[in-house]
C-alpha cells in the first residue's frame, strides 16, 4: 500500500470525484487484491448503471479476485474478520452496502447494530483494507423519508468506519485531502496530495508544512549527475523558489525544488478517460461489418479512446521508439557476448538491424539512449542513490520532449546485457516471484540453450535478494539495489508519459519491470501502458498479470525489445483506422443515415493532436530512409554527443 504504516484506510468522496481510482492506486503494490463488491446489480433495463459497473470491472487487474456481499450485508463484517494478515482487501463501496442494508427484503433489521459490527470488524481485521464510501452529508436534507433514511444511515456508517480506520482521506474533484491522522500526514502522505505537501494546488496550513520545509532546508542537496539534452529540445528552466520556502508551485501541480522535479511515492498523475473507452467499445457493435467484429482487438480501441479522450479514437500517427542501452555487470549478464549490446545500439543508431528497419517501415522515429551501467547486484547496489534520482528525471524529460514534439505513442525497448536478470530481481522484490520461475532460458549465438549461464544468473539474483533482505522495498531503493540504469530511466519515461497523457507500448522485461516499480511512485502509470505481445517470456507474463495488462497477441516474437512491438504496430493502427472510418449499420444509423457519434470532437486533450492537422516540428526530423547507392542503413535521428555524462542517439 502506498500509505506507509497504516493498515486500514477509508476513502470518502462525492459522485465522480475520483475516489474509487484513488483507492485502487493505494493497493497497486499488492500482488493479489480481493475486491469486495457491495453494490446490487440494479434494474436489468438500466443500461447506464450497467455501464458504470462494467467500467469498474474493466479497471480491475486480472490478478484481483472479486467477492460479492450483496446477498447479505452482514457478511461484509465476516469477510473482514476472517481475512488473513497477508491479504489486501478493497471494499467498494459502503453506499451500495447501505442500500442493501435498507432494502425491504432485509427488514426489520437493526441498522445501528449492523454498522457497529462492521466497525468492530475493521478494528480487528488483520489484513490491509481500503474502504470506499460516498460523502453525501454536504448536500441538502432529502425531502423524502427514504432519502433521509439513506443519508442518515450512510452518515452513521461513515462516522463509525472513520473512527475505526487508521487513516481517512476525502477526495474532492480528484484531489485527495487527508483528514486522519493529521500529524502523520505531513510526513507520510503520498507526494502531490493537497494537504500534506506545499507547492500544490491547495495550500496547506503553516503548521502542517513546517516539518516538511524544515527537513528540506536542513538537508544538503543531492549531487546531480550531469545529463545531456536529448535531440534539440532544451529542458524547462527551474522555477524560482518563493522566499522562505524550499518548494515552488509548478504549473503541473507536482512538487518541485530548485533543482527540478521531485519524483516521490504517491504522485497524483492523470488517469485516462473512464467513459470514452467503454463508449468506443460499445460503438464497435454498431458498425457496418459483415462478421462478428474485431475480437480481442476491441481492447486496442478502448485503450486508444480512453487515452485520447474520445469515443472515436484516431490511429497513432507520430510514434517514437526509445531504445535504452545499459549493461548489468556480474552474474546477471552470464552467457552474453562482451560488447554485443553496444553493437546492437550502434547498429540501431546507424539505421541497420531489425529495430531500425521496422521503425522505418512504420514511419516511427528511433532514439537510442545510453544509461549508466549497473554494478554486480550480487555484491553491491546497482546504482548510487543520486544516479537513481538523475535517471528518473532523465526518463521523465525524455517523455516530455517526445510530447512536446507531437509524439502520440511511445514504444519502450532495451538492449542491455543482463536486463532479464535485473527484471527478475525486480519482480522477486515487488511481486514475491521466485527467480527460476521468471528467468527465461539463455540462448547462445548458435541457437543452443546454455543451462550453465542460466544457473549463474539465478545465483546472482538469489544472492542479490539475500544481500538486500533487510533493505527497504521502496521504489527508489529497488532501483538502486537491483534495477539499474535502464530500469530507472524506463520508470521515469512511464511517469513522464503519464503526466503528459502519452500512451506507452511496452515490449520486454525492462519496460514491465519499470511498470512494477512505478506503481509505488504513481499508480496511474499502468493505465497508460499497452502490451502487444508477451514474447513467451516468463517475467513479462507475470508482471503483465500483476499490472493487469493483458497481451493483445500471442505471437511469441523474439526480435529484441522494441522490435516485437513494431511488428504489431501496423495491425493496431489498422484496427483504429478501421473503427474510425466504418459507418454505422444502416439499421442503427440516425434518421439522416449518419453516425450519431461522429459529430463529437475528436479530443479535448491539448497534448494530443491529429498528425494530419499539425505542422512538422523543424527541430524534430521524421524518420526517413536514405538513398544510398546500394543496400545500406536507414537513418535515425541526429546524434548529439555531449562532452560528458550520458549519451542520447
């Protein structure tokens, strides 16, 4: 759970306040979550209510289990009382529970006693529990007896449960305000929340911010590793701190200090449009197609619609591939040829090889990014803490520069030695996986299986986990101890892309490992990620299941990270183009024979632009094929060689 030290949390909020999404973000670090549904199914003819329930179900990862208590409201207390210490429960919501409690089928009943039983069960619950409840006490007193009975019962339930819980948060217009415990919130509330951090949209009281500001002022600034500018984009100037305050309020309402963006656990980043996705999928059933439709690829349409904010999403026009190059020393790289990853990176820069050719075919730009090499994790941390901070900011900046250049989709790949073992170590630390179960076979250049190298990698991961057995499992600690530079930069890319509402197509262990780490920093990041194919890799399979990312295809491609995704990209684009262009079936069209949904605007998101309506960026050349005299390489974007530090191709 992102709220350290608290076992039970009550999340309050109004209708469409974002309370459910916030509650889900609190349990993203749990390998398995038991979702306790309390709302009744409702009238079968109420399609709007059914759509709401379907949207809630669609957000739940595949690893979650669902348990319903609608048949007997008293059963909720039994579920909480019988939960095991290693379990995580998400109860959504108490409004539905009170509705069932007041149903005439369960009367006569002692509502007060039932609510008291629930509060007592929460106090004695051994599991981690997050409860969601609507806050209706701020409205007018209902004019009907039934309405007054509901608000009174729900108010009593909220009061009793809030008293029993360790922490209470009120979500207002998507912004969480921590109500309990007030003193602890200043030190442990996730970054970016309204009452705990200065410099956000809602200014906290002086008493609440004093401990935070004092701790920042008394701490020496972390030495910053020099980072080069990527391509020709210059990073934004650091904001000027206000007098007497180490924090400054950025336009994004994210915490900043004089050295730049502060990436901390619990950042509140945007979520995709929860209505556009289901509406786009429902629209597919009305299209004039001779067959049964798009099959499982309707998820592509739903994902694109949610990330673009429209029920008729457009095919991604501007795509950028980020290839992260960083080696891992020690046993993690057993079985790899020395210098092979550097050769692959140079090959991509020169426009040769599978990745560059596929990028050229797809019209995607290709950027090779050098990340710091990781030390042997079996003996020492992979990176220093200051390197982790720099890598996260660097990845965030890569995503920002892509968004500024009009990129509509990022493809994330890696080509470093030892990346699979590093990803296995991250999975073992975040999801409790056994290294042998998530380490793929080691294949030599001649196509043979090298079991000896595989055992060395397993031993390296095992020793690394033993070395760090008493270390914190926070996101930055995992990156420093086990992940390495490529996973850290990839994590920053996911966070930056989420902040700028740019979807990311993942491909391979590094991207999925970054997705696992990013959950504690910003649980919203996984909702902006799409997985085309698992490639048959066990680490990708497990991480995808934990993150709730169902692979669209099962091609088992093994062309290298990034290249597998580019093979699937034309298919995904074709699906989006087809869904946008096909008319509605004549029997379902409007009176004028047109698609009623076609009149709505394509998107209200200023960060997304139709490639046909935007002018090319003079500083951002398209990926083009050269015209050599004979067979030759495809060109990539111009390399900039910095005087020192990292290198971005």
